[in-house]
C-alpha cells in the first residue's frame, strides 16, 4: 500500500475537512465550504 503525501480527514469538533501533509505531519489548510476536497484521498481513523 502506497501512502499519499497529502490526505484529508474530517475534524470532528468543527465538522470541516482539513488537508494534512503526511511527510511533515502538519495541517496544510482547512476547507471553509461544506464537503470534502476534490481529488484528495480521505483517510479514516483507526479503531484501537
């Protein structure tokens, strides 16, 4: 499984989607309009 460099996930507190740079481990941007980003893979949280 190859990991993408930029992924997105939904912030549970705000309900907005955020783009994350996996190589740096930082949030790149927060989407102001509703819905996910186009052509950016969505990651899900793992169950413990």
